[in-house]
C-alpha cells in the first residue's frame, strides 16, 4: 500500500519523508481515522549511543510525520483532491525517555486545531509500548511565491 508521501509527493527529496531521497529516512504515513500513523525501523547509523536513537532523528521523524498529518487534514477539510504543500512554522519536541533501536518505532499524530491554511498537530513516538517523545507543532499551507510552494 502506498503511503501519503508516495501517493502525493513521489519526487519529494526531503531527508525525513521524501520517497525520492536515497539517503533519507523514508517516513511512510497512513491515515487511520482521525489520526495519521507510521512505523519506522531505526538502525545503528541513527543512534546517539549504543542501542538508543538520536534526538535529532526523533525530531525529524515527528516533524515530517506531523507535517503530513496537517497536509492530509487540510486536504480533507477543504475537499481537495491533493494536499496543500505545508511547511513547519514551529514545533517543539519533548524527549521523555531514551528510545531503543531494537524494534520499530510507531508515530501517531492528530490535528488538535485548524483553520483554512494551518493546523496544530500533536504527535507521539512510541516503542516498547511506551511514549518516548512527543511533539506539538504548527504547520502552514504555503502560497505561490514561497520557495516550497511546488515542492511536491
């Protein structure tokens, strides 16, 4: 099954979620009711120390996944046939505990506020049935003239 990214932005080169970036993380997000979910398998090259995922990688995973959650939500709310190109206006990450790399992490995101052109999204990174990190961010649909406008 194709992810939201593979469906709507197959040529996207984003390090976190771009299907076309051969060295990227390849976050693959899927709509699941009111949430958007993903599963991602860490590897040793993304560790901060033995067996534990880097906080920077955690931030990238949550940023990209939450951004696509916002784009998906705005598309559905407007009745459009493709998501608007959204960018991160702001986000914060809380690292609650070390994140082991011995099994896939689950990303879960939900929109908690939205207007016509922006969404506030809250997300979680879960492994071993424990929330290891959370995110809250504002993601904005860009307009013509913005450098990211036609990026997907």
